């Protein structure tokens, strides 16, 4: 079970809850427990390390707060995935900043929001939860848990009525009683070991509620998996199959169309076929590149591999100059060769004029 204890507001008991909740799972339920301390002050990790002996594994994690939200998300996800494989219970203590991505919640089973019971604190907690409400609405979403922290007297009853204004669903745990003794126990004792029976009893009740909430969460996921996930997986697989099939069919049709165009337009006696290797497929057939009765049969590749143009028979002497000129041009720029036989010659060539004058 992966539990995230977080809030944007400071002084609501995140570190106290994280350290003592880890002690409960490690010593009461006897599970392999790891505390991941994201807090820059590292209060929860200091509390656990100060008390010997203890069976809790402590990992002080430093997030790259100066980087982008995506970078922070990647680092956080890497830490959680690596540690969760070696632990039965993972508890993360995090002070939330606006730069964090809401998707960080998706790496946990329970998101615990401790809050004071004053009107200002309650409104701030409601606004914080409402900003990330979409995270808790998916089929594999974590469960949101609201914890009334540092409560005195009959304030718990008043807080319970005030939470009815929350416009979203959540779990509400029993309150954690505020006490001067709890503050003095930092780094010396865990709350479950205090002589103040009322305080230790209230915190034990809270820990048991978290454990029960985790069981409810897993049961909810199990029911959703049995009722809907298999169907969605099949639907997704079928949809993916048809998408791939349609894409393949379009590719086949395109190749057939190109082949048909080649067959219709290709005329070996008067038309040259130009191949463009840069596109990965034969390009559309251009007009014939006939040069003085010659046909260019070899493909023209613009990959630096082959830039030679072979002909089936040598050009005539009359068109030899034109052939060399066009061949040099093809080497410089990969575009179809223009046939000189299709140009309209307004002025007769020199050799024709000489023959006329000589006769």
C-alpha cells in the first residue's frame, strides 16, 4: 500500500502523521515499511532516525524543484516505483507546491490531506482538493482521505458538519487530538507509546481507520476489475486491431494506386521512369525523359549512393552535347531531366544552317 501525506498548507501535522503512521505499520501490523521524505525540512525522517531501535526504512528524497513539472514527476515516479518493490507499506511525506503535476497522485493508493478545523484552513483544503479532483475520478484513481488534525474538545463534531460542503467524495477519518505532549515527543517517542492514553488512543484509532480505508480501496479496485476492466481491455484491443488494420489497408491501397499509375503511364519506347529514393517509395511518374530516341532505364537515387544515369544505347552525335549537359545538371540537382526533343526550336541549329548555305 502506497500512502501520500500532503497538503499545500504548512503546520497541519504532515510530518507527525507520516512518522507515526510508519511506526504503526512497522510495529503493529509488522509490515516492511518505508518512509519517503520529500520535505525539505526532513522532519519526519529526523523523528524516526532519532528513536532507536526502529524497523522503518527511511529514504530522504530530493526533488529537482528548479526543473520543470515533467522532470519532477519523472524523478518522483522513479523513486516510488523503485522503493515500492521492496516494501509492503510506503508512506511519503510531501509539502505540495504549485509546480507539481497532479499526476503525482496517481502513483499512490491513498492521498491523505491533514487539515486544521478553522474556517480558513478548511476552505484552503477544499480548494486544494477541488483543483485536483479529476485525479480521484478514474477507474484506477487513488482514494482521497481527509484528516482533521490537531483537534481540541468538541471541534471534531463541528468539523464533520462543515465537510458536508465538500463537492466531491472522500473518506473522513477520526480526528487526531492536539496536545502539547505530542509536540514535545518529537524525536523522543512515537505517539502510540505516550503515557497520555487519550492521545495515543486517538492516534491508534486514526491508524486503524487508514488501514481499513486501504482495504476498502483495494476491494473497490477488485470489483471494478471484475466488472469492467476486462471488457475495457477487450474493447481497447479490438479497437487497436481495427485501427492498425485500417492503416495497413490504406498503405496497401496507396501502393496499388502507385503501381497502377506506373503501369498506365509507363511507355518504354517514349517515356522514362523517374524513381525518387528519398521518399521511400517510387515517386509519381513524370513525363518521359527521352533524349534523342534514348530511354533512361536505371533509377535515380538521391541518397549519395548512386547518381549515375545509364542508357540502353549510346546517344547520337547530334544529341551528345545535349545529353552531357543534362547529365551534369542531374548530378547537381535531383529533378527530372527535360527532353530537348520536345522543345520548340524557333531558330534552326547551326549544323542545319551550314548545310542549307552549303547546298
